[in-house]
C-alpha cells in the first residue's frame, strides 16, 4: 500500500513538473491582474503590508510546489485560492510572477 502511495505522489509530482514547464505566462498575467494585483501591486511591488514584493524577488527563491501550496491554502492576510484557481492556473500565475523580478 505504501509503495502505491509513493508511486502516486511521484507521478503527481512529475505531472505537475510538466505543467510548470508548459505554464502560460500571458494567462498568468491576466489571472494575476484579476486576483493578486490589488494586494501585491500591478508590478509586484507589494501594496498591502506583509505582501511579498515579487519585484524584489521576495519568496521567489522557493519552488513552485511550495508557492502553489501557499496560494491554495492562503498565508497571513492572503485568502486561500483553493476552489477559486485550478493548479494549472496557479502555475501560470507563478510563471508570470517570476517575470516581475
């Protein structure tokens, strides 16, 4: 049973890695503008207190899977986006955010 769980986790990780490579930056920008810019700023400068300043590279040293989990569950003042954005959409946003640096 444990081996099957490990296989499933490895398969999911590989699948998500492939999705991350195929992320759509243009769609990520649209989603960022709709859901993120009010707090993180239109250019990632950080508007709300404690919102990471993506333009300065804050938090961008973390892997996509770690950042995706933060977006899913929320962090500090940021609400959870689980059920609002699909994983592929979150990866699109992350791909766009990484261009703000």
